[in-house]
């Protein structure tokens, strides 16, 4: 059975954060922002993080850990690429009561 271009396109969207879509002209939309606009603003190549997706994945991880080990604590750590925007997201959420503690 041959894979159609539409099927391949849907499969490729799975490589991007949840909620990534295509706009009416087929352009990629990440976190509600067209990828073309991101490229114009930040150049290419660019590492694009969808903050909502990162937060959701971290929350699922923290919840799963707490369900198995109630006395556990999750923290943010960075080794090779301490990107200020991504670590800033963790620090901002660390002060919220619904987010695991974070350290940088």
C-alpha cells in the first residue's frame, strides 16, 4: 500500500510539539505562530520550543513521578545548552503552586 503525500504530512506533524498544524497554504504553525514568521524574526536554523507543550510534558512527568513516589521532587537542570528562555520558563513556573520546584 503506497503512502500518500497527505498521510506523510500528517505523520511528519508528529515530529513537532502537540498542537502543531498547517495553515491554509500548507505552512507549518507551531504554538499558534506560523513557522515562516518565526524564521523571519529569528532566522534559520532556529530551535523553537512551544512553551505550552514543554509545560504539559513536564507536568505529565511530575505527576507520573509523584504517583509512583509521593515524596519525590522534580527539578530543572541544564547541561549542554542552558537557553535562558527555556530555563526562565522553569523558574517562572517554580513559584507557582501547581509546578514542581526548579533549579538552574
